[in-house]
C-alpha cells in the first residue's frame, strides 16, 4: 500500500508507523483497537501529518468511523475502496473475503459490499493463522501452502469469481493465492487507497506543489531491526533508520 502511495504521490512526505509490538490485531477487542488507533493517531499528529491512512483492515473495521470523529485531519481506511472495487469486478455477484477473525466478525465488508449491490452474495473466511505465519516465517514454505489451501477451500466451493484480500499481509503471497483460486480476480487496496489519498488531498487543497521529491521515514513499536528486515521485504526498498516509539506512553505524556 505504501509503495503505491509513494509511486502515485512522489512529491508528498510519508511517515509510516508499524505496530509490531502489538501484532497481531486480529483477536483483539474493538475497544482496545480504538484506544490504540487514537494513541497512534496522536503520535502522528504530533509529527504534523495532514492525513492518516489506517493501513490495517482489522483496525479499519473496529476504529475508522470512531477515529474520524476524534481527530481534525482526514482519516482513510482500507475497506471501502476494496469493497467498491470488488463490486465493480465481479461478474456473477459472488464475492469472497479472506480476513482476520475481527474483520470478519465486524461484518463491515458485507455491509459495504451490499451498500453498492444489495444482491451480492459474500462468502467470508476468517484466517487467524495466515498473517502471523506470513510475518514470522518463510512466505513460501509448506505450512503457508497448506494454510492457503485450507482457507481458500470454502471460496472455491461457493463459486466466487472475486476475492478481497482483507489483510495487508495477504498480497505478499498473492501468487500462492492465485494458484489456489484460478480464474478469480483478487482485490487488494494499494492502488485504490493511493487514488483516494490523492483525491482527498486535492479536495482539501493540501497537495504538495509539483517538482519536488518527497521524503519517507519509519517508526515502529517493536524491535527496529526486525521491522527493518520485514519492511524491506514488504516494500522491496531500503528503509534506512527506524525509530522505536511507544504510542501509548507518548499519548499519556
């Protein structure tokens, strides 16, 4: 997602916070997720950001609307653009969702999809083990292959022709998913989010002038070295220095 934003908005500056100390979010209660989202947002606002993207489907499902009411800058989540893109892409109106327990439990994707097409049939599959496996291990070992086969089975059985990758980790194994879901259109949020960010900045008159190259920097709540190694795999680019930040402590201070 960040790589798409960097490409689409080369003149903008980006601050990326990875909450690696609190990962995974999938089993955490909504109240905790909202509090955490507000703490992270408070830290970002102290860094003088002009727009916030919640680059996590679980946090978007639990906290997007609530956080938008708490802060003064625009806040964009990953789910709306994906739901709209899935409705546009499907031919048989059967849409699949792979996501964390919390995201599936929220029902947010189903509501968003059916707001665009009330007749769409959504098959949601919670994948509690997939994101931790992608983050902690070899993305292409047999364990990942077995998980993908198990989680995609209900989608094949239901005849979906479009599947939303409802977690920002899942595009890292897109080729494995395509092999398990032949002929199915996979939807992830990168391009759609970059487009929505650009449109929001334009509407608010917040775009940087052309002719400059923006900067980007990173922070995380866990081990910076581990984040740097994982982040470079995600983005396929060097991250440079990574700051370690405890957003709850900063917010309390």
